[in-house]
């Protein structure tokens, strides 16, 4: 019979099974506080104070007076301490039958992780049946596992970037390769960006390779890649797309004067004898040029075909020459 | 074998004997990629090969190498998170031992495909315990012995731990519960 049990015995029991609770008498005055309350560091000890001056009830109804509390008995309450409005609490108001005593059972709910840190709670502040410690364990285990996943992600990301860089790089010269060019031009045309395409084919390269050896040929290709890098701006793209064939994809449309300047610089740069093994390797270059503004719907295939036709006009005209593709009246030779 | 266990062996060798020792051992064990990913599963034979290579390269016998691994897991600063997770098992060493049967379940709660050796505690009274260990990989008992020694130190308990003579497992005799201060443990992880 509840009536025979001294309230002190009930409080002692609750201190073990629900260490985070407050008990009030029939007037709403706090007559007992569970041991976890001592850790919370309220400005004043709650015992002897009015419950609703210590605890602010937010839901299901805010602004309840003490008599109303009995109407929400058994319901889930959302609360906060008036001293510490940052910490949300959950709980339940339970009248002790056969007496005028009621107990407000409290919990930090999902805020447990922050509360444990903020108040320095330890395992003794929870009953042995409370799953709070298991929950804290899980949070920590989850954090450790996510940490591993993040590290794995970073390693994979680096590996992907490395692999992509390798896949798009011409290993001999360090500039882009055919795949890089294909990807770039498709991307830019799909985005309706204007581009100018310069196809550069070396003249006499085969002679250097045949008479001076492959190492000399490789040196020439690296040297040419450097010269071509010198005429590109940051938004342009340079690739070696065949044995001795290079492409520069210029961002935007260039006027005739600009194309003339660039092509002349490329040709004179490449024609400058290249020192190799105490002698000079001599090559030249033929160039074919087209621009996306020449087409209603530019495609990379069409542009490459026309640049190629322009290039072969240059070759036929005697090498060391550039040709700009003109869609209206055939080819303009320079 | 779970990558977490393999990764732990890798970190143990790197932190204890240096990364050049690890690179050498990994290469001689024909370990693909030269390192373990924590969240992958590996052929158990690979772990066996790795441990055999390590004992040869470091000139240690298998039992003491695995025991050192166990102690490393709970005492090295780089493995602080594992030591913390184990400390959730109990407020003192006896509590910890009494929760040891649940250890595989605690591990599975964190990493569902991580299977630890089965553990069964027998309390014989007066600080004497026997822990039976189901060796789900060769040498698990030695790792457990080192790990339990490390945990006894962590709790500041004076205890003698040895391999049981009559069954696969570890014999524990706790002599003094507050032999040293032990290491602090707060539920809240330090940020």
C-alpha cells in the first residue's frame, strides 16, 4: 500500500531508477531533487522553490499553472530550465497515488550528447537500465566509423583525380592528349561557347626521326609542346593528338589579325633550329584553322574535318604555311 | 578478416616499428596496394601471412607480437578511440570484465560485419576470473591477453593475467582494485 510507504523511501528508490527527477508537494513546491540535478549547476538549489519557477514547460501547452499540470499527467512534456534555456528537456509528470506528492521525471532526450559534455555527467548519473551510456557509445563509434569513411573518400578522390590526369595527359610532352581534346571541345560546344581550332602538323619530322633517331624526335616534340604552350592563354587547351600533330583549342572567336599573329609566331618558333646532341634538328609546321562561328551548329567532327582540309591546303602550298578555313569562298591561304 | 583488424595490425607495426618496417613487411606479404582499408573484408589467409612475415622480419615470436598488439590497441595515443569505446563497458575493472561477454555485440553495434572472438567470463570469487576465448583467428587469445593487461592498467588495477593452462583463454587474478590512479575516463569525448 502506497500510503504505508514513507516518501523518503520512494525518493531513495527514484534516486537510483530515475536519478534525474524533481518531486513536488500539493502546492507545487519542490521537496526533493534527484542526484543528477546537483550536476546541472542551477543558480539556486531547486528544493524549496516553486516548480514552475524552476522549469518552463513549452509543450504540449505553454504557460501552464500548477493545477493544469495534473491535466497533462502522463503526457510527454517538452521543457527547459529557466536558469539554462539552451538545454531542452523531455519528461513526464506523475502524481503519486494516495498522496499529494507528484514526480516530474526528466530526460535530456536526444540532447544527451551535449548535456554529458556540458555538465560533466558520468555513468553514475544514469541508472544501470538507462540506455544513455549505450547511446553515447554508439555516437562515438559512429563518429569513428564516419572518420574512417571520410579518410577513405579522400584517398579515393585523390586516386580518381590522379587517374583522370593520367588519362588526359600525353606522357611524352606533359600536355593534353586526344581524349582531353575530344572531351574539351564537346564540353565547350555543348555549352554554346565559341572556340577557334588550330591544327598543327610538323613538317620534316619524319626526317629527324629517321636520321637522328627517336630520342631526337622526342626532344623535338617536347620542344614544340613548349612553343605551343607559349601562345596559349589560361582558358585555351593544347593537346598532342597524333605522332606529330597538335591542336590548340582557343577560347572565343579570334579575328584574322590575331590568328595571323599566332600562326606566324608558331611557325617561326618551330622553324628555329632545335639544339640536340651538339647539332640542330630542323622542322617546320603547317597549320589549318577553323572557328565555331563558321557554323550554324558547330560539331567537333565538322570542325576537325575543315581544319584538316585547310591543313592539307597549307601542305600542298609548300609547308611552313597556315590556312584559315572560309565557309563562303573556299580557303584563304596565307 | 575485417579490414579494421588488419588495419589495426598495420597501425601497430607502423607506430611501434616505423613505417619503413611496415612497407617492407607489406611488400614481403604481397599485400595489394601496400595497405589495408579499414572498411573492407579480406581473405583471412592474408592476415596469417602478414603476421608470419612480421614475426620473421621483427624477429619476435608470434605470441609476444600479438600480445604487444593487444596492449598497443588500448594504450597507444593513436588508438584512443578504441580504448574509449572499451571503457564504456564498465566503471571499474570488475564491471568491465562482467561486460566482456557482450563485447562482440558492442562491436557489432558499431560495425555490423565485424566479428570478434566469442568471450565468456567465469567469476571464481575473490578477484579470480577465467575468460574463455573462442579463437576465431589464430592467435586471438594472445591479442586478448595483451588487451586485457592494457585495460587493467587503464583502470589502475593490480592484476596478474596469464594464459590459462587448462582451456583456451585467459586467467585473471585481481590483487588490488585501486593500485594506481589509472587513466581518466569521461563519458563526454574531448573535442
